C-alpha cells in the first residue's frame, strides 16, 4: 500500500510505501504556528519508505529550542504548505504533515505530545498514549 501527501496547490507531493513509525499529534507552539491550527499531526516514516517526491520546495531551517534539535522544513513556494521535514536527532526518519494526506488515507494517531501546551477544549481518544 502507498500513501500520498500533497500541498494545497498540489504541485508538491510525497509518496510513502509504509505506515508511519511514529504517528502523533503535537501541541507545541511551533506546530500550532506551522499549521495555523490547534495542533499538528506529525507522521514519521523511515526514509527508505519514500518512493516518490514531486514538485519544487523551499527550505526553512531552524533550531527548535523547546525540543533541542535542528529542523529543516520543506514547504511549497507557491501555496506555503509545509509538507515534510527532517529532525537532526532522528536522521533515519522523515516527518510528514498528517493533514496533507488525502482524507481517506489518513491513519489515526497513537500519541499526543507536549500536552502541557494543549488547548483546554481539545480532547483525544483515551487509548492514545499521552507523552509529556
Ligand atoms: Zn503548493
Ligand atoms: Zn510540535
């Protein structure tokens, strides 16, 4: 099975051939700002599972203070969607923005991260693992 994620304008896409190794929602300010939403959905795939990439990207590189790592975010220069990213502390994994997968393909997350910063009106299924 394959899963394809695209940006808003569809010029940028990435296709993977496996389920994510890590599938989580994150409540840190950086994820909120990146998505413009109450939380980010971060799916991490083995880099070997990437079977196709299309389109042109720009890169935003920064040091993530809250999590003490360097991140490179690849976004669409036309529509601005951040589609995928790398994290210096997890070199074998690629993060893909979960909301960019087509609705029928999206897999239910299993973890919720940085919960101290969670909006009080957001609630998740009790079977999800809560990681502070
Ligand atoms: Zn785009
Ligand atoms: Zn985050």
